[in-house]
C-alpha cells in the first residue's frame, strides 16, 4: 500500500510555508475571458520565490527534517527549478545543501544555484548515473535526498497553490495544471477535490512527451525517452508511483500542448498581461486555448507554474 498524502497534509503544508513562501496573486484578463468565453483566473506562481511553485514543496519537505537531518542537510539532483527551490529552502532553514547538476548545465543556472548557497557538484550526464552518485553522496554525508515530485511532502506543498487560488476565488468548474512528474498536479488535485469537489482537473503536458496521458490510458506508469520540447520543466520520462496514484484517482484527464502553442501563450502573457511566463508555465493556458474543451461561461483556474527563462532565449522565442 502506498502512503498517499491527503488534503490535511496540504493544510499542514500551508501553515509551514506561511511567511516564507509568497501568497502569489490571482490575475485576470478581460482579453483572455473574451477569447475563451469564460472567466479565467490565473494563479501566478511565476511570481513565487525563486520564480516557480517548486519552492512550496521543497520548503515543506525540508521544514520537517529532524535535528540530525538538518545538521547533515538536503541533497537534490536537478538542473531546473527544483534545484533552486531546495537550495533556497535549505538556506532559509539554516542547513547545508548539495545539488548535483550536469556539467553542461547553463552557467546562469549553476550561478543561481550557488547564489542560493548550495554546494554544486557536477556530473557527466553521459557517463555517470546521477541516481547512484546521489545515493553515494547521501550515504557518505548523511544527507537527505529530496526528489522533485515523487515525495508526499513535496506533493502536499505543491498543493498549496491551488488551495490559495480556491480560497481567493471560490469554487471553479475547471482547473488546468502544467504537468511534468506530477507533483504539482497531484497536490492540486488533493486541494481541489476538498475545496471544489465538482471541479474538473486537467493536467497538461508537452505533446512531444505525453507519458502521463499514455499512463492514464494504459492504467500503469509508461516510461518514455527524454522528450524534445521547449517546456524544459516538463521533460520528465515518467510519473512516480505516488503522483500516478493520486492522478489516477482524482484527475479528470491529461491534455497536451505543442511548442507553438506554448510560444503563442508566452506571447499573450507578455503582450496582454505584461508578465514573463516560462514555456512550461504556459501549458495550462495553451490547453485552454487549443485543446477543444467546452469552456463557455465556465469558471476556469489556470496555474502559471513558473517564470524562469533565460532572457536571450525568451526574446528569441517571442520574436521568431
Ligand atoms: C517542475 C515544473 C513543472 C512540472 O511540475 P511537476 O511537479 O514535475 O509535474 C511545471 N512547471 C514548472 C515551471 C516547473 O518548474
């Protein structure tokens, strides 16, 4: 039996992160409402600390470490937002952190992670097995490994974004959520099933990497090769057993969005709402615009999961 997190864990997480994570704004756009014939509520995690919702889950996990765990610190492997979330959470909680990053990670990401106070250990992604390396470092230093999505405390922490959204705007008809490994979607599902029981919940993943959609259809976790997509926060190869169990139980369906649709949504946010949303963060809105859902007169929640995108890359995508 899997020990799945519950809505009570989301409530506990929201207390733990209070005063540490931002309560991000819910923004609206008359243009978006008009385009979709719906009432759309954007939960802006692009304005979260370190630029993405991942701070919520990482902080919730690290805040529950025992004294001995705190002394040795936290370990993560990631080249993306989870790395920075663990590094920043560790610093705020006064514990050391080690982040394993590939030697070819962008210099800006290495610097940002070090800037949050983490020790960065580089590995060669072609010749070294990062999971084996992580296990070895965790054992040698007594550190606690925090995975990016398949972890009850991480999932519960991610659920606090949807919880805040529903507290702020009331019940919704649909919720659209970017999907990689499923931490955000499963946490969102826990909060939404409790606070807006009739709400349809959709995960949205890149079309090039629709492993979760395949998994839901097949009834078991499907593994794929690392997908080629602009949505670098959703390049996961498979769901985890915990996230899959919650998604299978609570989520309405999984939709996909193409890279072109993500760029179109990114441009919409820049032009109309004056904000930077990274490609992965655009998955929910891209599906609202293109997935053929019936949104007429519906109240629709869209989670904008992050805003971390290299500026030169951003400019290139918008001007192309
Ligand atoms: C990690 C991430 C996702 C995917 O979250 P999962 O919990 O892995 O499904 C989506 N958007 C952004 C910006 C992310 O950093």
